[in-house]
C-alpha cells in the first residue's frame, strides 16, 4: 500500500509540473535570437540603442523577409553584418557584434516563454553593454510582430506565435 501511495504521489507531482507548462508557448532552442544591449541605463545610452535599432530595422526586416529556413536566415544574417557595422560606426560609440552562441536570461512576454540559456543569436553590444536591451527572435521571424504588437491581446499574441512556430518547425 505504501508503494502505491508513493507512486501516486510521484505521478501527481509530475502532473502538477506538466500542467504548469501546458498552454504556454515555448520558443524552440533552434531559434535565432537577436538583441541590442545599451552601454548603460543612462537616458543617452538608451536613446542611442533605440536610434541604432531603428536604423538597423530595415536590414533585419530584409533578412527576415528573404529567409524561409534557418539556413537561409544564417546566411542572410552573416551577409547583413557589414551593413549593420556601417550604421553603428556613424554613432561614434564602441560596439561589438557577435553572431554565434550567446547567453540570454529567461523572459516571459505575453504568455510566451523565452527560456534562459546559450542560443544562436546576433548580439550587438554598445559600449560597456551594461544597460537594458532590446530583443526579439529572428528565426522563426517573430521580430516582424513588433510593429503589430499593440494590435494583439496576450492570448491572440500567444496563439499567433504558436502558429508561426508551427509553420517554421513542422
């Protein structure tokens, strides 16, 4: 009887943990992430990050629009780096561009979980890289949602993300 109670207890613990994740959309580890990290949280550094992001956005959108597979995305990102460097160099701020494996902390945004870990990503670090960052997912092309973000309620956003993920990872 004790063995049955222990087994039932372990099964119920397992079910509790699986229910927590049920209904949540989790970005796959095969995604390519993107972020721009400001030098600090000083107003000037945060504004600079946003201005650079705005200027780079058309290049990133071109990468996304011309990529239907993760391999195409990788090639298009690598080809875009010199264009990105040309834009950032106008700002007279030290920077580093790293396309490879980079650490990302866990984020939950509108019920979509972006797990922490080292991910294939394009990371632009401005100056000391100690400030807040702007981020999105390049592949599947979730960065394209930023412009429409205010049109989505949390549930609609989560459902749309799941649809995009299913399309690119089926």
